[in-house]
């Protein structure tokens, strides 16, 4: 028994010694890895609030809803914001909600018209010395719920025009300007939808437009990944915005009953995620489609 006990003691000390050696080695490895971290990751460690100080951002559809909330969060994080929308009154209201410390501005823009989009970027370039860092494509519309057989062609074209063509025109112009300025650390964020991931009955045109935005985003992300531009999309679930506030109460209740978290999203919950995806704490994220849906469409 005594010999067996001593043997076990030796064995225990051997195990402890082995663990100590490996722990020390792991610590050395950690130090080595720490020293080899990319410079931009080291810079993130030193970030202090606000996260986006000195950054210039364009937000289409910034006159209301998620777009307005994005403008407010960008402003909170120190960015200078350009609100691009066809709703001049709403754009002015958004500007009034932002800090007076920076030169925020609103520019009337119809994202479906190429010349309008070109003028937007030209005006931004001539008005600001800082280069463009962030573009958020938030402009979007939805059609009345209807079976596909009752969706007029003009309605289908309009939804595709704003949601998809508008995203294409703005993204194309954004990439062009960012490449001219030797872009590094730039981000484009396209707002898609959960309906673009799994479809939604009686919203065929809207779902088609948002599904296309997801694929478009991934394609552009692959094209510019080595050029210092990150391109991502967000897929919001049912969100409390002016676009959804007109939903009949019975239909709204039915939709909410299908959401695992049992409620709608707030615009702020979506915009906080958007700004994170555009900022310096998501520098390895591109081509991603981030689902923010309360558990829907998993």
C-alpha cells in the first residue's frame, strides 16, 4: 500500500509538472500571437469613443424609419452625416435631430435616377474635404400585400427600381469614388430583409427585390475585398417603422405571433447593428448577410 501511495504521489507530481510546462508554453505562444496581430486589430484595441470620429457617411432613405435611426447612431459615434432622400421635409427633421457640432447636410436624391445619384456624390465631394468612408443604402419601399396575380407590373417595377436598382446605382457610385480616393477601411451596408432570405406570401415583388440585394451585396463584396472596401447586408425582421405602422392590427398581431421573441424590433436595434457593421470593430466582415430578426427565418 505504501509503495502504491508513493507511486501515485510521483504520478501526481508528474502530471502537475506537465500542466505547468504546457501552461507556460501556451502563455509564450499567446505572447507570440499577440505580437503578430495585424496593425488594424492593434488599432481597434486603442479605440476610444466616439468610434467614427472624422468619418463621412451617406445614408439614403435617411428621412425616416431605420434610415433616420442610422443617421442618429452615426452622429452619436462622431460621424458627419449626409441624408439622401426624396422627402425633403423628413430629411430636414432628421438633420434637426443630429448634433450641431458637425456639418451634417441633406441632399434631395431619387435613388432610381442615375443622374440624381451622380449629383449626390459630386455634391458630397465638393462640399467636404474628408473622403467618403461609409454608405448605407436604406432607401426602400414595400407594396400592398397581394397575390402575385394581382400585382400590377408598374408596382413590381417601382419596388424593384427603388430597392434593387437604387442600391445598385448608389453602390456603383460609392465604389467608384472610394477607389478614386485609394480606399482603405471603407464600408457599404445594404439593407435587405428577412423576406429576401425565405420569401414572404403576398409580398412577391418586395421579397424578390430584397433577395436580389443580398446576392448583389455578396458579388460586390468579392469584387472589392482586396481594395479596402467592405460590403455587407443586414436582414431586419419585422421592425416598428412608418412603413409597418399602417399594417392592420389583426395582421400585425398574426405576424408578431410568429416571431420567437414575441415582439417587433425597434429601429434602434437595427441601426446599432448597422453602425457596428460599418465601423472599426468589424474589419474582417465582408459579404455577410446578418439576420436581426428576433429568431425568425433561422
